[in-house]
């Protein structure tokens, strides 16, 4: 599937300046006296936090998304939409079961259903003028049942002393991933064709659970096979930190593989709690920020436990992170530097 990628897919990273904010902030427990959750209130709160753009995340009820769509259509100049999470499609179609469907499932009916949900998200992105839809592939089925056990080991601190459970899990996960990779290609090709028609680029995000796809190697294989299509990576730093803290995948491997895309989800993390303001966890967020491409957009997808003032602090902190310096073209011998 090789064809020239549309210019808009390359340049979309600089359509709107400033830092994006994920709608996950609106899922917090609302304080007494606060306005109930609806589209207009969400836009007002995002702007009050200093958001320059919005990322529509999973978790919002379908009626809130519809209300938000109406509010954003009227106020697009105030708050453009940077990206839409693919999982939003389940709420749009009022089919909650789709949120559990996997596009890489070996069950073809399940994979097609998941792709249908992602297709609804692509359509929403076009309607909202968002350049990106964030695509999640799903888990390797053969190890899904082992995740809760490895998570308990991590939360009890047992993985620090005994890496055997983590190593065994990842060996089984990688061994079973090949069939899922083959299965998801069929659905991804159809989604890419739809995205290209609608002027949207799909972003493959590194998963929070290491049993999910794609791994860095799987990402490389998909990008190579789909070269030229509107498919690029997205680095989710808090998610990458969790897989690293659990000793399941080195942070550096994830940053190098997924950090070359046009958008990065940046934020700090501490243990199993992610998406904190920079400086409130244990991640060198500034070092990762310098790794992202010069023109890459940034977004803060806050943990739902943050208060609104903490969301605002996180947004400012992500925006203030250092950026990679543009490369300076070296002049050849005997040539004059431009004046």
C-alpha cells in the first residue's frame, strides 16, 4: 500500500499553534456548584485552562459528544480540535460493546465491528476539522487473562525483585502477536482509505498495557508496509512510562519508535498514576520533549483525578517544555553564509 502521502498529512502538525488538552479533564468528579458536564461547559473550562486546541478522548457519553460537536462547530475559531480518539466511535454509534472490540482480533466479526467504530471517529474528525484520529489496535488475546496478575505484582512491588513473571509474559505476548498483526492489516487498510478520502491522518499510539499492540517492532513493520499512506506514530509518554516501570518495555525503545510523529502526549507519571503536570512525577519529561520533531504538536491528556487548577498547571507545564532546536544547514567550503 504505497502512494504519496497528502501534503496536509505532513503539514497538519502546524495547523494550530499551542498545546492541546484532552477531554479527560472533564471526567473528574465535579465539585458542588460546578456546572454539569455538557459541551458548552467543557469548551469554557478548556479555554479557562489555557487550551489552544482540544483532543476528544474516550469516556464521554454519546449525548455529551453530540452536544460538544454542536458547541465546537460554533466556536471552532476559539478552540480547534487537534485529534479524536478512535474509541470515541463506540459512544457516537451508541454501541458500548464496541469499546471492548479489538481491530486486531482474530475474530473477523469483532475486528470489523471495531473498525466500524473507528470509522465513526474518522467521520467526526472530518466534521470537526481535526487532522488526526488516534488508533488503538487491541491486545494479544492469548495473554489477556494474565494482565491482572502482572499488574498486582507491580502494585505490590514484587516485579522489582523478581523479573521472571514480566519476562514470561512478554515472551508469550510477542510469540502470539504475529497472527494479530496479520489480522489487523485487513482493517487498517480500509480505515486508511477512508481517512485519505476525508483528509485525516491516523496515528498509532503506543499502548498503556504492554500486552496490547503495537510494540516498537510491530509499529515499524506496519509503517513500512503502509508507507505513503496517512499513517504515523504518536508517543504517549505517561503510557510509555508505565510499561517501563513494570519492567515490560524500556522507555527509550518506545520513545525512539513512537516519538517521530506529528503529535506527542506529554506529561509526568509516578508509578501507575500517569498524566500529571511536568515535575510532579518521576519522568524526565523535558528530555523526551527535546526528542520530538521540531514542528510536532503537544497535548496534555490529564489524569481524571486532577482538579481544574492542576489541569491548568499541567497544560502550562507541557507548553513550557523545551523543544528540539531546528537543524542548521552547513555551508560548503568556500560558500558564503546567507545574509
